[in-house]
């Protein structure tokens, strides 16, 4: 996969979108030499979104398992104990 750095302006943006769509390149947009954003093929964005969903599911399962450990006090119960 090719990476390309470009300075942001309308003409470069149009060319960058064409490169991403037609050639599958990943484009990093820069302003005054500083990376500001990226343009990637939609397929890669969808993969990233799937990974984020899987990570959320993993975190939820880990939290649910942690709640089963001895000595864990649910938040609602703790609030009652502290008079909150």
C-alpha cells in the first residue's frame, strides 16, 4: 500500500481522492507540513470500524467477567453506601 503526503488545497484534494478511489492509495493530508487527516479506501475504513466493534465487545466481556470477581461492589450499591 502506498502512502502519499500532500499539502491541502482544493486541487490536491481532488487528485488525492482520485488516487484513493482508483489506485487504493492512502493519502495523508498536511497543512504547513503537519499531518492533519487521512483519506483511505472505504474498504479499509470498514475494516477499522469492524475492529473497533470487536474491541468494544471484548472490553464489555472483560468488564462482565471482572464484575464476577469476589469483592467487586456494583456502582449503584457503592453510591448507596456513600450516601450519594
